[in-house]
C-alpha cells in the first residue's frame, strides 16, 4: 500500500476498516527523569505487516519497543494493542497480553544453562499442558523453519552469533504470536546471516499472519523486507513511508541515513565546549612564555633571537 | 572548615539514607519471593535442581573444612583440657563447639562464599544478558521461576550442610583425640552423649543455620537481581554478597546466641 493511499485511507477512516490496526501509539511522551526521549509520538501498526522503526542510536527506538511491550509506562498518551491500553493492564492482564507477543532481543537472550531444544520448548512447557511428544515435534518444526534442526542438542555458547539469533527467533515464534517485536535483529551479523535473518522475519510474519515491528538502523536490509517505515530522530517521527517512498525521499536526514554520510542533519560532533579550551591551548602558550623567560634569565637572550 | 564539616555530614547522611533504602528494597524483594513461592513447591523439581547446584556442589568444601576444624578442635581442646585433667571431656567439647556455634556459622560462611556468590553472579549475568527481560516478555515471572527456587534451595541447603559440617567435625575430633593422641574412646563418646542436649544444643544450632540460610540466600539473590547490568556491576554485587553475608552471619550469631542462652 502506498504512503499517499495509506494517508488518505487513514484520514478518511477507511484505513481502519480495510486494515485494522493492531498497535496504536497516540500522543506518547516519555522521559527518563527530566530528559525527554519521546515527544508526542503517533504511530500505527496494521495487522499482517512488517513495519520498521529506524533512527540513529539513542533516538528512542528501543524505548518505543519497551512501551509496546509494557515494560515502561508513557508520561502521557497511550499505547493500544488489540484495543487494550497496555499500560493500564494489571500484572495478570499484561501477562495475558504478552502471551500473544514474541520479542527477539538484540543478542538473542537465550538461556545459557539450557540446550537449544530446551530454549525453544521453554514457553511451551511453561504456558501449555502439551505432552512432551507434541512439544518435541513443535520444537523440531520451529527449529527446521530457521534451518537449525541439527543444533537441538547444542548449548547457546556453542552457536555463532547468527545461529544464536535464529534460535532466538525460533523461540520467539514458539507459541505463534500475533505481534512480534524485534530489537536490532541485524546488529553484528555477517552479510549471509543478515540476509537469512531478514528473510526469516518476512517469511515467519507471512506464515503466522502476525504483525512485526522491527527496530533497527540497518537501512538496506530493512528496505528489502518491510512494508512501511517510520524514521525517528530526537524523539519525534521525522518521516514515514513505504520503502520506495523512502528511497525516493529527498529529505536531508533520510539521505544522510540511507547513504551513511558522516555529517548532515545528524552532526558528527556531539555538542561540547570550545575545542581550543578543551585542548588547554592557552595554558600551553603560558608554558612557552615561561620557558622563554627562563632562557632569557640564564642565557641572557632568547635562543631564537640569538640565532638571528 | 564549617563547609567541609557540613559536606562530610551531608555525605554521611546520604550514605545512611541509601543503606536504609536498600534494606527496605531488600525486604520488599524478600516478601516478593515469599509471595511467589508457590511454583517452588508445586514444581519441586525446580527447587531440587537448585538444591543440587547450591547444596550438593558445596559438599566437598563443607566436608573438608568440617573435618579440619574438628581436628584443630581436637588438638586445641586436648591441650586445654589436659591442664585441668579433664581430657575425657574432649568429646563433649568438640561436639558442643560444633553443634552450637562452629557448624552453623562456618557452614553458612562457606555457603555464602561458594554458593551465594555463584547465585549473585548467575542472576546478575542473566540480567546483563537480558535473559530476565526475555522471561518477563514471555509472560513468565522471573521471581517465581528463577529466584524463588534458588531461595528455597538455599534455605534447605544451609541446615543440611551445617549438619554435615558438624558430623565431619566430630569425626575429625575423634581422629585426632582418640586415634592420634589416645584419649579413651568410651569416655569420648559417652561424655558427648551425656552432655549434648538435643533441644538446647542441636535444635538451637539447626534454628541458627535456618536463619543464616534465609539471610545469606536472600542477600545473594537480591544483590544479583539488583546488580547493574555491566561487568563491573556483577563483580561488585558478588563482592557485596560475600561481605554483607559474612557480617550478617556474625552479627546474627551474636544476637541469636544471646537470645537462646
């Protein structure tokens, strides 16, 4: 769906009928102490889509994901999932909601004292009364889907980074969630693993009929797999659109981000004090003057003058 | 001068306030563990697994330490009792020292150093590698699933380890006193049997070690759960566990002894 079409449908209200929103974020503000992180955010995540939230480090992407997961509460505004405001739920309600969610953490967060098999089976054993034979079949199917059925006996420490991420993905979709959250799924992966994980995100989302929210700063991989993108900077959405629209965008921030330029709207230098002052150049001058005075005192003349 | 004094007082006040806050948060954490303990008993295999890691894996150090402490008690006790011509009371001296004091205290200190620090490091690393957050996101309460089974395992393990420590200590005392020095075997055991009272000596020791088990395990788990998710955070928490547990054991030992004497 094109961005213009999307916005027209959203404005006329037809969008909600055609593609019901699973997650709605409305006028959300959030601050850590006195430091504002999110400033009046409005985002919509329709069902059965893969949507990316992109932006530089520290722009508030992961905070958004934690708000959706109900780990933190917004200062104002609300986050609605499936018609329920997540931060108004009590613990039992929140846990009931989380059973319908899956989250892939940045480095997998696999349980290091359990085998790959037990990691994937963990939620099934905790939340269902399925017999062990059925759990076995389900675990093998999930591992087969990520191409790692042969690793079921291994410990997480015996896997490479990319393999650990794929096992974590199998664990994330163990109970066929309706909403899957991905926190930097491409971070630290080699090009092959990156493509594999990217394709798996898309394929699993389509197979499960789920909604995927991918928080990432990997532009090229995201543009291949997502249906829609939000760009976040300084706690606000600065642009949004489909991958084609983002590629064609002439906004300086988007161009800097896509092309990986060092300087631009996102400055290379973090704001700081005067550079010369930080280098204590004034005090260096003072040392030089003192040195000159000492030379004059003991040798009668400045050495440089002597040379002349 | 006044400014420096004020600064010191402010700093001291801040430290005291922080300590009080931490004690309060720790007490709240302990109450959360107790409230979420159902799973530790309904799925007892979780507790048994932790009992293996914290209890059975600590057995070697407890047994070896117990035996050598008993051997030292045998030597020192014999030297002292000989001055009063009461070498035959060696059995009761060794047993009473171990059952009433040394068994519970030293077993708890060794447990804090070996298993308590491991618990802190494990929970702290689980937090640092987002395993705790992952569990929360899977709608599984980490206090109930991870912390409470470890707590009850510690509470069960410390009295059992203290008992093992005392038994090995008595055996060490027997080896030195009877086998090496030649104290009469009959008087060694009969004096022990007649002077050690089950209720006043053995049960008091068991009660002490139960209290130490609760305190040491709660401190270890709280420090791990509260550790900043960094390498320095986890190492600092591990150190704090050993220091705080050791001090708590020694202070509580004095209080409990004063109350039970």
